[in-house]
């Protein structure tokens, strides 16, 4: 919507997609996924590699609609957004504890980085030339992580935030190196800082028009998320004053506000 193309990106797996939808952008995202394939296993959802297979299938359909040359043009001039890492940190490392038993934070962020870098290179190999990779957010400040890791005062869980910052520093450096090493010098791989803008909004909610930033609108706002926010759960009377919809995800108002920042700050980086 912010790019002026269409209001929503429909899911690629929607069987009712029209040819025009395929040509103007679709969404391959899966809830619960992470760079680490084990995150997908825990959430019982397809992995990033599965999403790549769907992307390959998608390009085949587009070729059938407009031909190879036009498809290559679409791939090279489209912007692909890569957004992951929250589930790796909050759920796979700190939540399940399995990866925490296997790796220290430094090694695990290296593991995440390896998967992230490979994914970007795979997109490049498939013809994509404009890739926006979002940083990890201040995941320790989402309500659920405050509840389980923020102590009695439910402050931001700093161990989660420190891990996010460590991963982000590695990711930014890796993407910079990767962008310079790829053969096609028209390629634009852009690191998008999510951490600092969102942290400022969470720490100063009144400046952005919100009153409550430490719990969600759904249920108690302390731990419910995703499918546990449903028609059986009560919701707040006025979601416009809440930063978070559930204990893990911001409200639509926050996403709109942040999307405007991203477009304003990064759009020129793709050209």
C-alpha cells in the first residue's frame, strides 16, 4: 500500500489468486518461521527453503503468463522483503531452550547469520536484485518476553535484546560484504534497521500516540499470541491506544507508522 501498488499482498498459496495478483506481488511469508530450520520444526510450519521452492514455482507461473524476458525484468526490479529472526531468538533459543543447550549466544547468532546469508544468495541466484533484509527487533520488549524474562517489574528482557543487537551487527556487516561481492553490480541489498526505531516507539509511546506499550490488546495482553488470540478471548475497548495487538505483534497502526518510516528512509537505497 505504501508503494502505491495495492492495499494488501495476498498469500501466494491462496488458490483464488488472479494472474494480475501474481504480476503485482504476493506474500510467501509463514508465521512461526525463522532463519534456523529448527524454528519451523518447533512451530510445525514450512521452512525458508520451502518458501524458496514456492518462489521458484511462482516464477514458473509468471513465465507462463508474460514470457521469460518480462519475468526476468519483474524479478530484477521488484523489491523482496526478508523478515525473520524474532522466532529464532524468542522461541527457539530462549523459549524451547534446546538451542540454548547446544550453543552459546555468539555461536547461535553465527548460525542464524549463515542461514540468512544463504537465503539472500539463493534469492539472488533466482534473479532477484533488490532485497530488503529487516534486522531483528527489540524482541525482549514484546509483552510475552517481558512476562517470561523481564522479572517482577516486567521490564524489557535484556538478554533477548542483547542477542538481537549482536545478530544485527553481524547481519549488517555480512549484507554489506555480500552486496559488494555479487557479480551484478546493479544489485541492491539493503539492511533495514528495525531495532532502534521500534525501541524508541516502545520507550516513548506517548510521542507516537500510544498509551500502553507493555501489554497487548488481546486477552490479558501478557502472554496470549497468534491462535490464542481468537473469538473466545476478550479484547481491549480501544486498540488505538495500544502499541501491541497481542503479546508478540504490534497493532496495524504501528505497522503503518513504521512502514512510512521505512519507505522514507530506505526507498532511495534501491535505485
